[in-house]
């Protein structure tokens, strides 16, 4: 049984300044204890912006290269989303960067219509479930949290569900409630990493970055202030809970049309 160490980085973001944000996160990353996975918020290089043509980077751009450098230096996976341009389209894309320089990615499926995200970006069509040290992990982005079918763990295919976000404080009750619900209903750890501060549009963010075990019990929770923490997910808790409470046996089967 191998436990998993996960680092949550809840910071304020500098609006539309990728270099400044990379520098802020780099300082915190270099101070972390040993860890397996470093989680950054949604659009961590720019803040949540619809100005994709101005801000987008290529997959061989400076921010992806920086993630590769951080992963190599810390011998840990680094994940976060940024604005990526590819084949004439723009994506809110999670990069899952490994220490050996290889990577996987997930494009945000549910685009936040009320902010015009669906007009600025192309939605993803494929979930990503990826192995890290024997743990299967499903990374998703912000508004995805409101759509439980997309994240449904039936049959059991992942052990950790991670949402990275730019979730405003006026809807913080929904954020915390849904994170806990996703953990319980999916028999998986659930982690949410959000930003803090106020962006150039006047939207305030409370953070509320948190982690919950399979029973919905809170493992860590940060509110309003910049915060960095490293938690350990217990493999024993994962296996014992699934053995004692195999709710997945009675789950409804279905398929998703995308």
C-alpha cells in the first residue's frame, strides 16, 4: 500500500501576466516538502479570461516549458490549466506534466456559458484518467463540478477526483457542497484547488481549496488567504472503505453522448 502526497497551491493571480504568475508559483513550489503531485488553479498564468487570442500559448510555449522544469526539479507531477491555441482553436487545457518531461492533457468539457467561455473556447470531448504511483486520477475543471454524470465513477475507474477552478466567492456554498458530494457518490478522494483575490473584472474569490476522503470528511480547507499545503491520501482508507461500503455494486450503468 502506497500513500499519495498532494500539494495544493491557493494563490492570488496577476491579471494577464504569465511571467509574474509563473514566478509566484515557482517560489512556492520550491519551498514544498517532498510530494508526488502539485496542483495549480484554473488558468493559473492569466486569471479566468475570455481574451484567448491575446493570451493563448502553444504547447511548446513558455508556460508548458516552465511546468516541465518545475516537474523535473521537484520530481513530481505538476498540473494546472492554461489557455492553449491549437489548430486555430482555443482550449482551457489542463496540462499533466511528469518529471520525465512527458505530459497528458484534458480540455475543459463544460464551458461557463454565463461568462461567454463557450464562445471563446472549444469544449473537450474526452475525460482523462491517468495513473500516478498506482493511483488512478481524474482531473477536471471548475464548471465541470456541476455536472455529476461527466465525473461519475461507474464502474470504478479512478481513486482521486481533482477540480481546479476560478470559482467566485458568491457561490462558495455550491463549491464546497458539490466537492463533498462528488467524493461520497464516487467512492473517491475529491480535491478542489481554487484561487483567491479579486480579478480585473471585479470578481472576488474565496479559495476554499479543500480535500475530502471517501466518506466526505474534510482533510484540509483554506479560506480567503493565499495558502499552500501538502496532504497525504491514505491507500488503506481507500481500500477499506470500498470493501466495507461497496455502493458502486448497485450503481446505474449508462453511456455518455458527446
